[in-house]
């Protein structure tokens, strides 16, 4: 399904507009912006997600491309402009997972998303070996189930024919840019999830050795020589990687020859879109993932976050994340029949606001798809009694999401000097009630920037930087306009501090039960 949303600002004359694409794990968004990053029109398209086996989360690559085409066409229509008005294109996308192409540039198999958890056996073996500590030291993070390194090792172990047919190991945005331009490349922000040195910010052959991916041999006729020559060239995030081909233009309505920059991981794009590009300014994304990140001038390594290359060389993005944020409210809405409309979400917000008085009576762990407490943690309400209303439950769910963010933010606070203000984006930022909860729980002023698609905005600003419309990331950051500020409320701050104490205590107590339950329920 494709949706459109028209902006209010008028377009500039000539090819002086920008197109930003943000390809998430379920929805792809495209937005047309003016040179200052003001949103003129947006389109989106949902991508079907398949789960052919328990723990597998996959998408068809051609459907991902088709959704991007739909979103771009819808965005141009919503802005009321032709593709000839677009002077540059930027793409950001979800990181991790696998998008594998063969020698002819066709998909080898369905894409594996970062939500996939099939590779538990590989992680179990790595944790029990020197791989775990060495990975953190070398790459700046430990692998998880959806990491490309883990998934490639899983295919080498369980389905090596997939690797035998693979010519290119790409990320989501690289596949989309290839379809637009025919150019194979990636950028350091994406490659740093598994394949680069945290110190040099370049490909590290020893990382491939560590994961057993530098020289893979199959049985019989299967002889996959390894990963090194399957990785795309590294280009800067804002470098022009190619131009829209005639085929790409025919599909999208963009003009042939329009420059397309390399792009970046979507969380980097969001940081750029929010203007959180200087060390110390915390940016938060409350969406499918709980993303809590800060730019650093030094490589600071800790198992509780991923130290990845930022879009600017010589800087890093410390990302403390888990799949445990605003998607919980979508689960609730779907499970209990609340319409997925603006009014449906507004009704839930009103119910939560009506139940805000007094202490937090419920503990909700928002671990439907992931957690900062390991892979076996699951979601649950605790403390529910017969007199609690739906509003109490929605309030508990929203608070639980925010407290899950605080677990990550507290880890970052131990090693980074964070500013006393943070910027929030994602679905949670669209709710004033939820945004205020972030301010109260984190004891930090929360800023919400103008625009609804900050990842796409960041992609567009990288494109503007690539074609010389801006001279630096710092200059792009000055285009950000703050539309709401939320200052911590002293009374609510104390309420949520007490709720956080119980949230953490219960999570720690449940650890052994989660492990036991996971073993039992997975057979």
C-alpha cells in the first residue's frame, strides 16, 4: 500500500530540490525537500515481511525496489514537482542483515533483515570462544543474530550453495542505489557493522579471518573463495556514487543523470537529519528499534553499544540499541483492534494521558523483538490487577518503552559527556505525551525537530553535501528547526525514577527464567 503526504512549502525553480529515501525494515519512505531541508512532499510504501521458519525474517529484494519506486513516485506527486526538479538523491537504509546478488546483479535469495534470529548456534559457539572478545576489540562491537558476519557464517555452515552463488554482499540502501544507478558500492557507516577496523575505519582482513569468512571452501563442486572480493568498494557517505540510469529514470520519474550519493546507515541519516552531528549531543529514535546514539571524536569500545564509523571520517557513532521501542504500541494497536489511523493513535495517547496521575502501577518490559538483557528476554506486563483500565495498560506500555531507552542511555552516560539536551525522532516523537515521558525518565530536555521523516531528511542533506550545496555537516545542522521542547517535570521525574528501579530489578530477577522459558518454548 502506498501513501502520500503533501507539504506546505513551495518548490524552488530549476533542479534545486533534493530527494531523500529512507528504507526501513517494513516501510520505505521518500521525501522531496528544498535546499534548506524543508519537507515538500512525502510518499511511503510498506514491504511485505516473510517468516518462512521460526526466527527467519526475510523480504523479497524486488519488492523492496518496487516499494521504493512507489514511494518516490508518490513523493514527487505529493510535492507537485517533476523529477527534473530534483538535483540530487540520497538513500539511507536499515543496516545489518544480508542483501546478496549474483554475478548478473540479480538476488541470490530473499533478503535477510536485522530482525532475523536464525543464527543462534553460530553466536553460541562464538561466545564460548575467543571470537567474542576479539570482535569487540577489533570491530568495536560484538556480533548479534542479525549481523552480516553471523548470517554469512550461518550460511557457510548450513547452506553454502547460497555463498557459492554470491558475487556481492550488500546492504539495503546499496541494493536500491544499484537499481537506480547500476553502481556497486557501500559506505563506511554500513561496512563498520562487521567488516572494518574500529581504529582505521577501513576494511580489515583480520575481521574476515576472525569470523571464518576469508577463505571458505565447500564440499564437492562448491568452492567459494571467501568474502574479501565479495565486498563492495568503500566510498564516503556523501560522495556521488553514480547517476540515475535511463532504466531508473523510467521507473521513478527522476531525470537521467541525476547524481546519487553513496548514502549511509539510517541511524546516521537520522543524526544528520536531526542536526546531532557534534560530539556529546544525544539523539534518540523511538521506532522499531530503541536507538540511543552519540557522535564521538574517539573510538570508545564497550559491549553495551556499537562503536561504528560515522558519516564523517575520524568520528564514530556510539549506538546503544535494541528492537524494543515504539513498535510495541503498534503491536498493542493491532492485537486489540485499534485503527492504524491518526485518530487511532490519538485515542491511545488520550487514554495514557488520562491515566498519568499517581505512581507507576505496572512494569512493562518492551521486549517483543529484542532487549538490552540478551536474546531470551521477552515482553510482559507485571502488577496487573482487576481494577486497571486500558489506559493504565497503555501508560505502562509507553513508560516501559521509555525506561528501556534509559537502560541504553545510562550505559552511554558512563563513558561519554552527554549534553543536557537530547533530540528525539521516530514514532514516539509524534506524541507529545510520549516525548514528555522521555524528558522525565531521562531527566533531560527533549527537543523535537520539524519534519516527520528525519532519516530521509538526513539522506537528502548528504546528497546536498555531495553536490556542493553545503560545505560541511555542521552547516547542514544549522538548517534544523526545533518545533517542541519538553523540560523534565520534577514530580514525574521522581515517579519514573522509582519505576525505573523496579524495571531493572525485575529484569535482572527474570534472567534465569527467560533462559529456561526460551529453551522450553523453542523445543
